[in-house]
């Protein structure tokens, strides 16, 4: 039953989106820590499912034009953000917008740090759970091992960046992701929110930007497949472990997850959150 006079059609205007985003940011810090953690684990699972979907869809896509293969894979991955938005899960990359609450003086650094830490650990827990489940069932052996090869291709490319490259790709990624979240706030229906997720998410996947939570799933998958693959697997696929030389623990953590995470905070919290605070909410402070 409608309880206010807000029209239920069209889209929410930008100034109202900023207010909704601020209220959502403050509300995230008021949830019970156990609730926040469970919702964070679910977000890690949702993004991991999207990463799995992306990997499967792009396996064997070599015959397609490069851009078309990336578009199809990116649209598949958008499922993850749709699930996060519609199911109310807690995703670290979108929670970087909590910086808006600091700018409006409704949140302090301690509250933001506590939320980010809990959500980041929860996202990682959900991602690792999916890695363990998929490795246990041998999902990477699909398509005669080509699925596993694709996981390693993806991980090898992501771990081949320099620290600065991964940082900048992380900034670009969460600029797009938080703009996507911003757009979902403008939609008044589930269908509108889902559509808002599709093209921006496809864009950052197609461009090869770095999403820290997605990488919590994709990088360990590539690392574990390389680590446990049998000689029979390598023989059947025609590859060797030496082909994926970038896949190491050091590259996973130091050359990808750390800079991508820092970049995600800058791209989302600063470029989207604080810029919109400056435009729409600054005069209230």
C-alpha cells in the first residue's frame, strides 16, 4: 500500500537519488554485525556465481568477434549485481559510498572502517565458499577442461598488471559500478533496477576493469586449478602450467587485490560518492 505521495512511475531525480544514497549509507552502519556479515557472504556468493557464469559463457568464444564475446560475457556477469541489488546484499564496492555519510557528518571514520572491514571479510568468505564448492565438484573440467583453461586465462591476465595498472583499473571499475548502483536508485521497479545493471556492468567487464570482490573468486579459481591440475588435464587441453606464469600468491594479493581494492575505494567513494555530495548535499552541512 502506498504510504506517501511519491509517484510510482518515471525515474527518481538526481537530487533525490543523492538523499536516498545517503540514507542507505547511514542505514548500512546501523545493522547488527551478524546481519551485515551474512548479507556480505551472500553478496560474495552472488558475485561468484556471476563470475562462474561469465567464465562458462566466454569459454569457446574464440570464433566470435572480440567485442561481441566481451559483450555477451559482460551481460552474463550483470546477473551478480542484479542479485545484490534486488536481494539487499552487502557488497564492498558499493559500500564505498559510505564516504558520503562522512561528508555529511552523519558517519565517522570508525563506523565506515568497521563496515568496510566486516563486509570485505564477508564478501571474501562467500567467494571462497563458492571456490571450494566448484573445485569440489570439478566444475573446471567442463568442456574437456576448456572451462578450467578459461579460468586460468582470466586469472593470468588479471595478475599480469603492474601495481599502478591494477590501481587505475580498480578506480575505473568502481566508478562504473557505483554509477550503476546510483542508477538503480533512480528506478522505481525491479525491472528498471535490473535493466540499469546490464550495460554499465557489461562495459566494465568488456574493458577489463578490476573489481576486487569478483577477483576474490576468479583469482583463487585460477590459482587452485593451476595447482591441482593433473598431467592428464594438461595433456587433454594442450597447455602446461608454465603458460600461466603470472598466477602466483604474490601477484594475486600484492599486484591485484590490494591495488584493486584501493582503486575501488577511490573510484566509488571519492569519484561517485563525494562528487555527488558536493553537487547535491553540500549545502546541508
